[in-house]
């Protein structure tokens, strides 16, 4: 009973990570999972429309302009 209660308590599992690793190694369900390693270049590229690129550029410019105004205001106040 104590072993079951310990296994179900995530806080006690955090205190003994080696026990978690042992449990994972014995798990039939985990051994049965297919392993597939993904790398960043495996992701498909999402094509952007000209409208989306223009919108992003306008947003970036608005943020940059706000930063320039804030810096100018801070410079004038000092």
C-alpha cells in the first residue's frame, strides 16, 4: 500500500528522481511507444502572403517608432 501511495504522489516522485527513472525503465507502455526524433528543419515552412509580410513590417515599424519616441522623451526629460 505504501509503495502504491508513493508512486501516485508526484511530489514524492520529485524527491527521488532515480526511482522515477527505474519506474520508467520497467514500464511496458513506455517501451511500446514509437520513438521519432524531430528536428527543426523537419518542420514544413509556412508560406507568407505579401499582405501578411506587409502587415508584420507595419507592426514592427509602429513598435520601433514608439520606442524612438519613448527614448526621445526620456532624453529630453533628463
